């Protein structure tokens, strides 16, 4: 049994969901995503026992492309993040009704399939195929089932697609060049390449375009807020919870080890840009009137910090980045879900029109509160572990980086708590706010439970991730 | 050889079928006949008789020619299968149209298997004249007449150039035979009109594949012709022409000089850019695909920069491009059959009305744009990777930028299908099952070839 089975499972899930009919689709999709999660836990168990779960076989002879899937601690962590969030995201959509729901859920599972593939691929072209494949479902999810005015949504989604595709195509040229040098796309062969200084610069730059757009790093972020706002909440969760992690993961897996010298040389610029995103995102978030847009900008700030952690090229920075990727994935899904829960009841996301929910729904209030606190990295939540490690590593590089990076916590606390105050507290709202139902509660409790448990006991994740990061660092510092 | 004879006899049978009143059975019989021919062609595969020439050394069957012939036969099967419904109103001329399509196929096969320039010219004329007739086949439609006339005038001008070029080559070498010309071109001392002749032949072929700056006829002819003819032109004819161009370029002089490569670079970038930028502004779908075809011609020309891998890359690219074209045109014919024009508004709301057809059209457009798992992605990737290998990164970057531009117009159609509502309720797309079958089959082939590119790339090994 190897990791290919997981991919096959998700793909069959997508196909069966498509033919299961509109009524059953959501349940079938949930079932398959749960099975996939169980299966990936089982894989983790095997992986920890030291069983070889990687898979490699020849795919195309000329150009020489292998169907190579490799699992190390980093990939396993990202795959588990994907398979754990997918059922939560599907469950979170149970309160909504979609036209053509069989297509919708099939696309969600297909996207999970593509993203899992991206995290596992150990062959450049295979990785690229999965990377692009993930773009198609999210395009249709945001386009067809999104909210707001059609023309505006269309503009936002097409902009997103063209941006990301443009970035990826330059990465493809980078891969084509690497292939002409190495004669293979295999990760290990690419790691062994001795590239000259200028070659490294161009490769690094081509990859950077793809990742900076996906993550997004300033100044490539302009697509983000609009798409997050216009996409259906499920799409926003997939984008912010998992898809942008593809960019961050790829930085660690592909960009840094293949062109380490360029990464070292441009480190101040890269960290500077990432931190600029932190400050910019935080300040813009302060002024947002739309709940979803506020969360989008807060996400921009948080991923900026993660990217900065990646580009420090230190063990702490990379480890912290991975922790924070996982923590951010969970917390942002929870926050967007809270926004959706409010929208289901009040049909608005304007912060001004909200308020006075606390007295009507105390349980929802406390769960939302915990998520807000987790997102500002309160000690005791897993986000604290991540952000603290990253900030520590930044301070090792240059204290000022840490000072500016730290604004994510200070400003974050300010805008998140202000938002919480305006949305939840105040005089009792005249409109009725029903307490969360069972499905909604399960989603919240799972997320909160995860964040608190690993906040107090982060060792399992550390043990999983640290050896893999150590290996990658060895390649970077070769 | 057997392939050519059997196709011609099938064509003659089609003409005779009128006498025996077999009109209703004509399409099934032809399709079955072509499937049999496909079998023969595949059977000949194992025998590599590249040295063995036929018709007093007029033609030779080798892997290159049988690979492309197989593709042509496949495309013709799809095109003829769609004819049954398409020419419903032209009962009296029905068998003629089928026969012309078969003769067109013989022309295409002659073009990829010639060993003598006379045969090459014969092939290209058989193909061209068939297409002129098909373009003007809607006799009472002014636009179709205009298209046929324009195509005929400019096409015969290009044929004239080719003939003139062949004469100069003959004058320089004293041979029509490709093998002899090849041997002579390796040595030195050929008179100056040899390169002039070669250039004239190549310019004529560039006209046929519609590369810029020889592309001006394309939009009008594509728009005016009956849609099925447009499908034929943009798939079969274009593919045949580009394969022939490869055969000529590699036959005339293997050692392409530095200057010639620069010209290819310019024409390739020019075609890609002009095609894509002009396509952005089109409202008529056939015009849009015409410009998109010009840009694809630019991409295919990129393959010539690395002549050692060009045959393989061209074969794969043409497979990908033609299959995507067939499935796209099947849907387009189905939707616009009973419409006055082929404007994009006709596709509004197709995603709701017939989701499968909309999905197939979307998939074909994504394939043309070069998105993975569809064969279009690997086609572009192989081109890029082999062009990078020989150091022409500038062309690859132009190709990448053009791929991004092309998203703009391909997605215009996709957006229309999925985000707009159809205006009039009484309208429904013609529900002829044959179009769906053709579209589904060619898309399935496209995806299979996309997932296992080796299926096609190994054909020439």
C-alpha cells in the first residue's frame, strides 16, 4: 500500500460524487473525504514505522518524466492538513444549498486530489501538472457558485486565473531549462544540479513569480481580496486554508533547494517584501467594512509572516513556517466559517449592520472568541507556537525584521478584537440569531480542539516536520 | 500505398452510390470503410519500408507518413461522421461532398508520403481544390461564395509560387526526386536559384498553414465557409500542411543556416502575437478560432528551431491541436446549426442547457490554451523544452506570454457559457446525437493522449 492509493481514492470520490445525483452528493463527498482522512492517518502510522510508502514509475519516455510520489515529514504534514480540512470544509457547507450540487462537491474533491498530488509529487513535471490542475476547480467554484454581482465576480476570478497561470507558466519555463541541464525532472536530480550564479537568479525569479502570486506576496497580492470576497465560503476556505499553502510548501520544497545561492543573496529583499505584506495587510484590514474582506487581509498579513520565515533559511524559520502553515490553515477556515454562520442568519457581511449577537448566541460567541484569539497567536493555541518560532528566527537574522513582523500580533489583536466587538457585542440585535446547530458546532469544536491540543502539546508535529526540514536545509547549505 | 488506393476507390464508390440509391447508408459505409483503411494503415506499421518507393519512386511509406496518415484518416472519420446531419438540406449533392472529403484525404496522404516534387504538387492541388469546393459549397449563401472565391484566388496564387519554386529547384539540381535533391544540397556549388526556389516553396507552404504575414485570407475564409468546412480547414488541412512543410524543410537542407533560423523565429513570434492579439477582439467564434489557428501555426513553427526533435513534437502538437479542434467544432456546429451567425452570444447559458456539451467545449478550449491533463499542455511543453535546449529562450518567453494572452479569449467563451443566461427560451441547441458522439470521442482521445503522451511520441521511434 502506498500513497498513490490516497490519490486514487480522492479521484474516485470525485467521480462517484459526480454521478451520485444532487441529493446525495454532499454526503458522498463527506464520506469520501473522511475515508481519505482516515487513510492518510493510516499512512502516517506506516510512515512513522518506517515503511516505504513512496511510489515511482515511468510515465513518459521522452521527455523523461516519472510518476514519482514521495512522502517525507513535510509532505505528510501538508497532506494531513489537506485531508483533515477537506471534510471540515465539506461539512461546513451543509447549511447552504447549491444548484447542481453534484458538480460542486465533485469539484471540491477533485481540488483536494490535485492539491494532495502537488504536496506529494517528487517529479517536476508531475508537480506542475497537479499545480495547474488545482486551478481549474477553484476557478469554476468561484465563478459559478460565488456571490455578488456576476460581472464583478467574473472580473475578479478571471484576473485570479490569469495571474496564477502567468506565474506558473514562467515556472514551467524554469523547469524546461532545468530539464535541459539535468536530463530529468526528478527532485533528487534537480537538487544535485550545480547551477551558475546567473542561472540560479533566473530560475529563482521564474519560480518566485509563480509562488509570490499564489501565496500572495506584495506586490502580487491584488487578486486576493476580491476573489476571497466573491468566492463562495467553501471556495474561500479552500483557497486560504490549503491552496496558498501550496505556494509556501513549494518555496521550501522546490525554490530554496534548487537555487539556494540566489535565495541567500536576495534574502533581505525577500524578507522585506514578505514583511511589507504583513504591515500592509494589517493596516488595510483595520479599515475594512466587509467581514470577509477583513479576514482576507488578515490572511495576507499572516502568510506574509510565514513567507518571511521560509526565506530566513534557518531551521527555526522553516520549521516555524510549517507550524504556522498548519495553524493558519485551521484558524482561517474557522474564521471564514464564522463569517458564513453569521451570513446565513443575517444575510449580510457588513460589519456595520452586525452587532448584538452575544446575548442571543453565547456558545457561538465563545467559539468565535477562541478563534479570534488563536488568530492573534494567544499562548496556548497552536498559532502561538508557529508565530513565535518564526518571529524568533527573524530576530536571529535581523532584529528589525522581528519588530516589524511582530506588528502582525499587535495590529492583528487590534483589528481582530475591534471586529469582534463590532460584530458580536453591543446592544442586542433586533434580528433573531439562532444558536449554532450540530453540524456547525462539530466544525468549530474540531478546529478549536485541534488548535488547543497542539498548542499545549506541539511535539507530534515537531517530530514529524523537523527531520524533513533538516534534510532540506542540508541541501540548501550544500 | 494500399491505403491510398483503398481511399480513392472508396471515393469512387461514393460517387457511384448515388446510382444505386444508397444515399442513406453512405455515411455508415464510408466510416466503416475508413476504419478498415485505418486498420490497414496500422498493419503496415510494423513494416518499415522507407527505402521502398512506389509509383516509380513517386511515394514512399515510412513511419512519418504512416503516423500522419493515421491522424488524417482519424480526422476524416470524425468529419465525415458529422456530414450526415450537416448536409441534410443538400440531398442532391450529398454523395459529392463525401467523395470530395475522401479525395481531400488522398491529397493529404500524398502530401506526407511524396518522394518526388511532382507528387507533392499533385497532393497539394488535390487537397486545395477539394477545400475550395467545400468552402463555396453553400451555393446560395453569399458569404460562402465569397469565402470560396477568396480562398481560391489567394490559394492558387500560393500554388503558383510553389510551382515556380519547384521549377527553380529543378533548374538548379536537375531532379524532382527528393532523395537526389537532398544529396546534392549537402554538397557545395548549387546555383543561387536553388535557395530562391526553396524559399518560394516554403513561402507557399506558410500561406497554406496560415502563418503571419501570409495569414490575411484566414479570418474571412473561416468565417464565410460552412462550419464543417471550417472544421476541416482548421484541423485536417492545417495539420497536413505543417507536416508537409516539415518534410520539405528537412528534405531540402538538413543544415538550416543561422539566418533561416532567425527568419523562423520572427515568423513564429509574429504569428503567435498577431493571432492572439487579433483574436482578443473577435465576436464571431469562427473568426476567433481562425486567429487562434494562426497563433497555433506560430507555435508549430517553433518546432522547426530544433529540427532533430521537430517530427516528434509536430506529430504530438498536431494530434493535440486537431483533436481539440474537432471536439470544439462538433459543439459549435451543434449550437449554431440553426443560427444566423456564430457569435459568442449564441453560447450564453450553454452550461445550464446542456452541461456535457459545455464541459467538452470548455475542455477543448483549455486544451488549446495548454492546461494540464489535456494533450495541449504536453504539446506546448515539449515544444518549449526542446526549444530551450537549443537556446532560443526568447521564442519560449514569447510563447509563454502568448499562452497567457490566449486565456483572455478562450475564457471569454467559457464565461459566456457559464455566467450568462440565454435570452430566448424557445431556443434549444440542436440535439443530434452524432455531434455529441464525435465530441465525446475526440475529447476522450485527447485526454488519453494527454495522460499517456508516449502513445503518440513513440510512433516515430
